[in-house]
């Protein structure tokens, strides 16, 4: 779960990183670049689209278990971990 959240956050931040790189290169080579406030909405929208696409891709290609899940339980005084059977 943590990995999925971290991947989503990183995917959301990718457009902002690309834009920061563009601003850096534009200043270095003298190009005229728009201000951040003009493109922040577009960057957030692209980031959200990337996150949505990652969720869709995860839903399509995620590993599916055909077995039933047996939760963790006590058996003869020992804890048996949850597993698919």
C-alpha cells in the first residue's frame, strides 16, 4: 500500500519536475518562459491524469489470485500466517 501511494505521489510530481527543468533551461539559454502560476493548473491536471492512468494500469495488469484467502489463525497454540489456498 505504501509503495502504491509513493508511486502515485511521484507520478503526480513528474510534470512539475519537467517544468522546473524547462524553466532552468529557458533561463540558461534566454528563452521566454511563462510564469509558474499560469501553468500550475495544467501541471496538476497532467499529474492527476498520470496517477489515474497508473491506477488503471495497475488494475489491468495486477496479479490475480484464484484461490481463497485464509486469514491468520491459531492452530494448536501456534499462529498460522494468512495465506491463499
